[in-house]
C-alpha cells in the first residue's frame, strides 16, 4: 500500500499561514515554533506543517534545529550587506528595463500617496506592505516572473531584521519613490537608475550603522 501524498493545497495553506504569522512581526529571534504548536493552531496534522517549515527554511526565513523546532533566521552584518547588494542589482535592472506606460505611472503615483498617508497615521504594517508593493510593481514591469519571485524572497528576508528599524528610513521613502517615478515618466533611465541606487544605498547605510552600534552595545 502506497503512502498517500500530502494534499498540495493543505501544505500551501499551512505555508501561507505560517509565513504571514512570521512577517506580521509576532515573533522574536528566540521564539520557538514547533510542529505540535502549529498543528494545534491551524487544526491540521503535522505532516503539512513539516513540509511548510521546510519550504520556509529553503527561502531563508527560518532555521530548523533537530528535535528543538524552528526559529527565525538571524543575519550577520555581512549577510545583510549581501542581501542589499542583490536587491540593488535587481531593482536597478527593473527601472532600466521595465515598461512604464501612463496607467502604470498612475498606479505608482497612487502608491506613493497611500504611503504618505500610512506614514502620517503611523500605520507601520500598511506602510511596509505598501512600500514592498511599490518595489514589486517596478519588478513586475520587467515582465520577468523569476526576478519578481527573487525580489519578493529577498524583501521577506530583509523584513526579518527591518521590523525593529522602521524609523530609520521610512520618512525618506515617499520622496525617493516620487523622484524615481518622475524619472521613469520622462523615460530618463539613467536618472532612474541613479535614484534607485541612492534610495537603496541610503537604507543599507543607515541599517548597517544601526546594527553595528547595537552589536557594540551588546558586547560592551
């Protein structure tokens, strides 16, 4: 008798639910996720939970320790720098090669308007979602699905250590986004590339400075 395979949709639902739980910021690096706990919370067996956790580990969001459970992935400063290197390469490529007709530009403008409203209301979850959505829209304009998936995964990993550093660059993002849109609307791809490079470099610089100071305080 062959063992029945886990229904793909059940594993996908478990994966989506656990991922949302992580990205909503409900866990810290010391929190432990066990198959038993998650199975009880979601009301399903441990098998699809196990498959979902393996997928999340492959995406770099968690680390699984044998007989202990799963924990949020932690990143060294060098790993943070590497992630921003890849992110910058992808996003500069997106503004250089993407297609940005008037309706797309209009949608991007609307995104910045919402971003400013969420910033003013100090609605962090919606601000972060909108910010990620803006960058995802730029990637989508390339028509390259693999690029979009890769950037989404990088953004999710970045979010693990950006959750507690929201204030470092949130106020500067709307103006940076507006400037990028202006360049794209004029079809000035060189300027768009320079602006995107500057936008991501600023965030990277502030974040690494913050992480370095925090590390110094911990070791003092």
